[in-house]
C-alpha cells in the first residue's frame, strides 16, 4: 500500500504540475516557470515523506510524468533552462558520489 500511495502521489503531482504549466500564463516568466517546475518536483518528495510514504518512489513517478507531460508545456526558454539546471545537478551529484568513494 505504501508503493501504491507513493505512485499515486507522484503521478498526481506530476499531472498537477502539467496542468498548472498548461493553463496559466506563467509562460511569460521563464525563470518563475523553471523555478516552479523544480519546486513542485521537490514538493512531491516532501509531501510523500510527510504522509509516511516513500519519497523516492513518488519523486520517480513525478519525474516520469513531468518528462512526459509537463516539459512539453514549458516555453522554449524554460525548456532550455530546465534542461541545463538538471544537467548541472546531475553533474554535481555524480562528483559528490565520486569524491565520496
């Protein structure tokens, strides 16, 4: 039941993020759009942990939903910024793990 709850929360937050990006006029503010994309993804993890579910599973399925639905609702500039932000975070995480080993 924990997995199903985490799955539902992740997909639900991913769809909520997609709906917010599609039906609001946030496209006029690319920096805010990118920030909201990132914060809503992190909020999924926090909400799942607060509900005593698995935050990692919720974040995984939120990421899948965001990649499939939300990313295509972003403006071109926000798509570029979001991609670059996650590339930097990926690079930093790999380096931290490498240094830890």
